[in-house]
């Protein structure tokens, strides 16, 4: 047992009591600590209560009637031993990753002498073994990980709790956790989760010791000053081995429904209800003083923000007026007292605060924290459109035409008819002509531009021969780079666009009354972005980029031409480091086409069949890439 010298007389008394369990069993009872009402188990796995055969019980021994296990607060494992009488003297010790509890003067029924697997409870305890060892009972808790064991006895129950040890302490050495106003220590521990205790370790082994004496021992060990209320009374039985002193203090306070408040190096200990009543009375007194305090008026100029927005933020109920606005009575007062008001003037961008001095100073402090210049962001986008094309076209056209007596030959019936009409026309000049003398006409595509060709004409007495072979190969490479750039404030949308409006005619009305109307289409390069600067210096961009261009026109007879547009756009949101360039999108297109047109049978003839064919091949590649680079411009506030 390890205690300080200042606790000698108390320790001697505790050891004496521990060695005389028989005398204690003969006493009227033990006034033990009650378990904390806030310790609500998550689940339970217990052995069924069993009665101990009195004939098999040793003289002066108590029987174990129940072995129960529960999950406590913060993932702790809690073993509860219930005896059928008083006077049990359990002894707990730690051996490696196991906690052994020996109850020398107790008997364990055979129905409880079995192992319990408690792994599913997600606590440090993995297994519980209960056996009868000689003249007593032995309970072994097999655990894993780092844990802190603690035990206390209340009435006929003996509770052993294994609390997981936190990785790093959350309080300074010697610190005492102070719960918020109106909360108990137990409630604070539940809300905050398992806390880490950092006080030096102590060992306490006492039965039926006054709580005020325990508080004095904790004060001597910790070096802090403890003031106990007159209403702190009662005794407690505890056995704590190698437990941080601040954890021991919390356990005692929870067992006796006490709470603590710290002011510097002084800790006040009182019942929870007494502390709650004191703090409630202090708050009521503060509100009463505010109701009687003198009102002051303060004009607060706003430099970078909007007075109306700040007034709404501070009051949550500002109402706009003709030349200004205000927030007065009722509902949520925001940062104002019950008599205060906060108005704003749009023209001068000024706040008018009327309240008690403390609240006015708080409003000025908040305005000073809110009214700051907003950092700027430069957003630079680069849109790259790369095109590559290849086309090859081979074609031919030829014709055999002529007239002899009643035989006429040319490229079509219409051409023959035009020859006859020309022949019979008395007003014609010169010999009659054929309108379309070609029998086969498959030259290269006219959309590809001018092509090289070779033509041959053979004139006969009655029949003429025309032959033309054309060929074209075309290659093209192009690259379009657009580089829009814009500057905007943090969390403010910015839009930049460049382009033109292309007009075209539309017709409205009925069959007899058609009214032409000019319509326009926008052909734009547009960047729309809303940046948000994060706390770690990166930039979150919500953006929309659009790049349109005119591809070609569609001719509509009688109404002009209608433009056909190539539209490219992207809408996205991306998180980017300051100054980093990121590719937010891309499209790759590839086309490969082979066309063949020929006259059946004649086009299949070797060599000469090429005169009856037209071959074309085309390949096109297009790639679109969009890059974005944000840069943060830090704006410093002037004094």
C-alpha cells in the first residue's frame, strides 16, 4: 500500500478495519458510497442469481449470489459482485493484463463457476473467470490494452471498473476539471467522454471513512486548497490502488452526489443541488443588475462590411426601414440585453447601439472582429482546343456523247431532250449542244476546296469522248487558346464574358402574312466562378466555364442563313491549393472514315475500274483541355 506520510493515522485505521472483517460483519452495517446515478450501462451479461447451500458454506463466510458485467461510461468494463450478506472483504491486485479479485471469506456456488466471454461489450475486459479457490472466491478479469483499475464497495455490492487509459492527457499536471455552470461533475464527464487523468498516483484503502477526511487527504496529496460546504457529510468505503488523485476525487464526488468548482488554486466542494442553486442565484442577480444599469449610446462605423448584414447577424431580428432599420423587443435578443437595441444607417454604413455598457463593449468587440477586409482571389483559366485533320479523295468523271441521224447519246435523258429542243429551235445560234453530256460524274468532294485534275477530250465525227481524273489530299492542324482571368472577393461570384451576338431571320404569322423577325444567338467565352478561401489557405472553386464558336451556317431558301454553333461548357466544384494549376476537364475526339462510290461491275474491273470509282478517306482528331489556377491576394487591414 502506497500513501503519503500525512495519511498515516488514516491508513492505520483502514488496515485495521481490513484485517477484522469479522468484527465489521457483526456490526449493524456499513455506510458505503452509493454508485453514481449517471453511470448508465449500455448492456449487461450476468449469471443467473444462485442461492448458496448453507450446509456447504464455511463458518463466518458470505456467499456470492450474482456475478454481473456491464459497459460503463467511456467504454469502461464494470464487474459487479453481489453477496447475500455483509462483511465480505475483497482484495484486488493487478497481474500483467489481468485483474485478480480474491474474497477470502466467501463461497461461490457451482452454477457461477464458469467463464464469461465479454468481448462483444467493446471494453478492456475480454474474459471473466470465476472459481472457488480454497476457502474463498477468486475472480480473474482478463483485459487488453492500457487501462486504469478502480474498485469501491457499497452495501452488499463490490464494483470493479477498468477504465481505458487515454493516449495523451488533456489537462495540465495537477489540474482539476471544472464543469460548466449548472452541470454536475458526472454530467460533464458523460458529455465530454472519457477524460485523461494526470495527477500522481495514490493508494487508498478505507472502510467507513468520513468524506471530509477523504477530501483532506486529496488536498494534501495534490497541493490544492479544498473548501468543503457544511452540507458535505457521510462516510464512504473505498479501495483504490495506484489511481491518479484527480480520478480518485471524481469517484468520491460521484459516489456522494457532490460537485466541485475551481477558482485559481481553490476548489469548492458541495452537493450538486447546492452548487446549482448558488449559480442560479448568481445568474439571477446578474440579470437584475443589468435591468437597473444605466443605458449608453454608441455609434460604430463599418468600414468593410455592410451595417445591415452585421446588425442582422448580431440581433437575428433586424427589420429594414426607409432610411435605416432596427431590432428591439421580443424574441431572441442576440447579443443585446432585454432593454437594448441595435439600429443601422445605410447611407453612412453605421451601427447605432443602445444598451448597458457591458453589452455595448461586447458589440464593439464583435464588430471589430467581423469588420475586416476580405481577401481577394485571382482566377485564371486556360482553354486549349487542338484540332488535326487529314483527307484524301480520288475521283473521275467522263462522258460519251454525240448524235448521228436518229441516234443521240449523252449523260441523261434530260440532256438528250435538251439537244433535240436545241436542234429544233429555229432561233438558235451555232450547232445544238448537250446540257449534261457526262455519263459518270464522281469527282472529288467540292467541300474540300480546289482539287488537282487532268481532263482529256476526243472529238470524233459523230461521237465525242470526255475524261477527267481529279485527286486531292488535305491536311490541317490548329490550336485555339483562350485565357480568361478575373479577380473577385472571397465568397463573391464573378462573371467575365467575351463574344458576339449572331443574328438570323425567323418568320412569324400565317400563310398570307409572314413577318420576318431578327433573332440573336450569343456566341460567348464566359467564366463564372465563386471562390471560397478555406482556413488552411486552399481555395474551393464553384465554377462554370463556357466556350462557344460558329461552326458553319445552314442556308434556308428565302430566309437567309442560320448559324450552327459548337458549344463547350463545364460546371464543377474543386478544391485547389493556392497557386496550383489543375486540369478540371477534357474531351478527346477521334474520327476515321473511308468512303467508296462506284458503278457495279464496271467499278470492279481491274485497272480500268478506277474510272468508275470514287475513293475518299478522312481522319480528324480534336482535344479540349481546361486548366484553372487560383491565386490568393492577402489584404491587410489598415490601422
